[in-house]
C-alpha cells in the first residue's frame, strides 16, 4: 500500500467530486446543491478506490473497507465543510477525513498488516 498517495488522491478527488456534484445539483435549489455534493463525493470515493486498486496503490482485498471508510470520513467531513463555508480553508481541510477514512478502512479489512515486499 502507498499511504501518502492514497491519502492525497482520496482527499483531492472526493473534494472535487463534491464540488462538481454541488454545481450540477444547484439547478434544483438548496436541496439539490447538498444532495449533489453528497452524491458527487460518494461517487468520487468509489471511483477513486477503484482507480487506486487498479494502480495497485491499495490491495484488491481492501477495496470494500476503503470505500466504506472513505464514505464514513466524507459523512464526517460534510457537516464541517458546510458549517465553515465562510472560510476558504476548512472545507478543503475537512476532506482530509476522507483520505484518513480510506486508509483506516483499508487497514481494518486487511487486518492492519502491510504486505511483505519480497526482493
């Protein structure tokens, strides 16, 4: 597993997914804006984890745990981001919870052990 790239990719792509989702949902009012952000973020997490396993930055067996952990992190980050929309940095930083969730979820599923590197 490559923890730093996994963390950064999960963080950035979940935030991007939420931003795109909120832009697309904005046409349906405030409810659409928030629903779009949630849906966009969740879809971005799933897509990101699939990409990370394809790149072998995450083990295949950790995929479901990484997705679940990322979604939990996103659901924790969403109220922090919404509550701090008046600041430029807190919504961005809160998406770091997604990266942490992906790593924690992947670690829980894989038993918290690192795969050995035969060399």
